């Protein structure tokens, strides 16, 4: 196992990149702590696979370096990096049995036959394929083949890191949950450094201790699920994570007050003067409906009953706002006012979160 360091890393698929927009991966500095389980989360096309392939050595970055435990591996081929990678679609040897497919990485490294036998059995149990060990892979469903790919990725105990690139895409929903649980168990047992790529926030938040969120070729935040919920560092993190995502409203800020739709919103904390695009972010969980005319006037567009609570879709001078309210709470029809929990408010300038001014110790 290893710590993985990315130092001034950037990648462009163009031979002569000019501006930032030519880079699939903008400059990146990041440490993956030895033994942690990470999810790499972001929308399709944001650079997740590019980053993973650079770590595994399938791709040489245009700029910067990759270190495994301080050893420079930037130019080292995949085989030398001692990494297991599982891709979105199955990669199996059709003419081999399930058993031989699973055993392949071990035999390839000259592992002892008794150990291979025992380890393959263990892995077959984890992926639920003990009954099919002696079958040829040919003719198995895509689902089963992907389980073999996963199993082959997990079979070696001595890898530097395990990389998964949206590995559950072709797996049926019930088995997804099962396999994710197995991966977590594997992490607890062996403590491998794991990076699990997904565009699905639920997968990311349930799999990982730390979630790395990417947006447009950049890592915009790394944090625990709670940190991503409470303090999204970038507006993208706010609305990508959460269901529904964070509300982002045009605002101006004057000291301890924000002005939204012409109304004052007390912030409880002072902010320095902000220029350019200023926005107030507040999650639907922290939006209340009120009859108090001191709130912000809003129109109710729709109410969705989602079981445990209700989602109220509102309109505040042409901007949509969502509120989550308790199942039992009444919803007025037509017009209402909304207010925000101070503790749930974050302020953004040009999409990045701004810290309030530290009040001097008085
Ligand atoms: P993700 O895995 O997050 O969906 P990718 O890393 O595959 O994103 O892609 C990032 C960007 O790089 C996208 O704009 C994609 O079109 C581009 N890209 C990916 N692979 C190649 C390639 N082999 N050649 C040129 N452009 C590529
Ligand atoms: Mg991808």
C-alpha cells in the first residue's frame, strides 16, 4: 500500500494546448493518504477517468509528477506500479473458467497454488459466484462478467492501490448495494488505498470516508459527507450533492446582512466587502415557510410528497428555491414568505465559498 501524491499535475489530450479549456485536467495538487477509501465524484466528462488512468499509468500526464510513497512513478508503466484497476465494462478472458480468471493476477505473480485456491474461493464468495467457478466466462451475462472483473481487481492483497472506475454501471441495482458493501468490507480487512470513481452521489457517500468532488477538470473539494453537506466549498458541490441540491441565490452582502430579492437576510457573521458575482447558498433543509412578512416573498409552484418529508418548489423573483418541510406541516397555497436558518447559510463569490471575517477576540 502506498500514499499517492499528485504534484502540479495537469493533462491535455491536445498536442499543443493553449488555454485552460484545452486541459481535461487542470493543475492539481493532491495527496491520497495511505489506506484511505476515497470516492471520486463528478458529472460525466469532468476528468475522473483521465485522473484515474494517470494514477494507474495508462496515461502519461502532460505536466507534473506522480509519487508513490515519494518514489517518482510518472514514467513508470502500469505493471511496475502494482495497482489493481477495475473498469466500467468487464474485461475477462472468455475462454478461461471463472476460477482461472480470478486466479490470473495471483498466478501471474507466482503465488503458491494452495494460497491461490483458498483466496479464489474467498473472492468467489464475496462476489457471489462460488457456484460458477468451473464455468467458462464465455456466455455469462455482462453482470456476471463484471463481477469477475471486480473479483480479479480485489484478489491480490499486496497492491499499492485499488482503482475502480464506475465499476457497478452494468450491475443490477440490488447487487450494486451488495458489492459496495463487499468493497467496504475488503477495505476494512486489508486497508488498501482505494479510489472509487462514480457520478452517483449516493454511491460516493455510502462507499467512502472521504469524497473528492471534481468539476470541469478540477478538484473543487475533498471532505467527509458531512463537510460536503454543511460547507460546500464551491456552488457546484452544493447543488451536485443533496436531494434536492443547495439553493443558490443572487445576493449582495453588506457586513452581517445579505440582500436577496430586495430583502435583508441576517447572516449573524460579518463578511468583507465582496464584488463580482455574489451568491447566497442555503440547502432546502434550512429553508422555512413562514407567514411573517419580514421573510422573502415567494410563490409556491409545486409540492412533492416524497414520503418522509415534502419538497416545496418555490419561486423568488424568478429564481427557483426548494424547501424541505416535515410531512405533517401545512403548505399554504399561492404566496408565502421564506426564511433561512442562519447556521445553514454560506456565501459565495464567483462560485467559491467565502469565509466570514474572524471576529477579533474581544
Ligand atoms: P469522466 O471520466 O469524468 O467522464 P474523462 O476523464 O473521460 O471524464 O474525460 C474528461 C474530458 O477529456 C472530456 O471532455 C473528454 O471528452 C476528454 N477525453 C477523454 N478521453 C479522451 C481522449 N482519449 N482523447 C481526447 N479527449 C478525451
Ligand atoms: Mg469516466
